[in-house]
C-alpha cells in the first residue's frame, strides 16, 4: 500500500439540507496509524463513518479502504474490517455469547480464543440477554465483535460510550496493542482524553467540515499554559485585572483573590509583568485538548443541528 493511505476520503459530501451533513471531507489514515476524528455531537462523525462502511452513497467525492470504493465494492472490504457503531444493534432476545458466536460463524472464525480473551478483559457476562444489558454492556458486546477477528482496519464510532474509567483504560490499552500489531484505526469521539491517549494524529470536524488535522505530538507542543494567580486582596486582584484589560489580555476571575490567565509563548515576560503586583501564590497547568479545540474553533463548535 502506498503512502496515499489505507483509509481515505476525498471530497466526501452528503448534504441533508439546512446545513446538515458533511461537506468536502478529505483525509488519509496510514497503515498502522490511529487517527482520531474529534468533534462534538452532531458534527458529522457518524455520517463520515457510515460512508466508510459503505452504508451511504456519497453525493460527491469517494471513500476508499485498501484502495477499493467503500460503497461500490463494499463486499470486498467488509471481511477485513472491524466496526463498532455508536449504538450497538444486537437482537434483544439473544444472549451476548449467542450473538458473538453467530458473528464468528459469519466471519468463518473457527478459533474463539480471542473472543474469550476480550470477554474476560472487559468483564462481560456473555450469558445475559441483550434486553437486560445496560448501554455500557451492549457496547462491550460490540467491542468484542469488532476486535475478535484481529481485522486489518478498525472503524470505531464513539467506542467507549457507557464505559466507566476502568473500562476506558482497558480500551486504550487494547487500541495501542492493535496499533503495535500493525492494524489501522479510525476512531471517532467527542471524548478528548480518549483521543489524546490513543491517537497518532487528530482530525477536527465542525459543522460537517474538516477544519484541521494535526499530529498529537505537535498538538502537545503547541499547548499554552494557564496560570492561577492569587493576590492578597480583592483590590490588588482588580488592579491586575485592569492592567491586563489595557493590554488586551483576557483574565478569568476564579474568586475574590484569584484569577486565571493564559500565557503566550513568552512565559518569562508574563512572570516579569507580575513583578509590579503583590502576589501570594502562582500555579500553572497545561491547556487540555478540549480547551485547545474550543479556543481554536470558538465556543460555538457544537455544530448544532448537524446530522451525526
């Protein structure tokens, strides 16, 4: 496979009207790479995923996996994919193990060792009937189904929905192991920590349009620092706040004596500016991936009214 990518989209468009859908979406996921598809609910993540699965015919553009058209050549692709939808669809009257064994037969998986390893890892009770399962448990069934055949490509749509922190951690570990095995992973999520812990690159989608694709290393390197400054009095805090306003620096007031300020690249200059004020305390923290997203695209990045 060339460097054009194992999973690609070129000008992918599906317009549902009234600004809903996806528009001219293009990206490439390289072999052995984990690409995070990050956006708020309704930004277009699921619509994109359904195009990659061949469930939707694009109005314009093309999605390809292994160089094959995802819609026109769906049957030739499916056997090498592992797919976890955002809402796992399992017949209500089946038990978890009956469904997994049925899917294994469809995929001609005679060795069920991997299936049972995953059942144990995610503490799934496979004998329970689906109708009695919580959302998180149903998601575990879908996850085992997606991973049990050791597919070459994994398409994961909001994979840890309903998971507690322990299970989220085990999921992150599993994705890393699959990447080390050489699998290619396309993971859509609105959970920033999940993307940060699993992905090599991250693509941001907003209101159906891909707005940026960045390497996680570059994202981490570009993080700003937030400083919490504690003053001895409200008057001193107000004096500092007025000085910042004159310089065009935004200050977030945390309490009567405390503010939070985002420093630019020149942290030394920021600290020197504080020398003209009485300061009782100073603490710093790194910008989170979520804060970077909101800062870059604005607080209206929810993409309200979009599909998927």
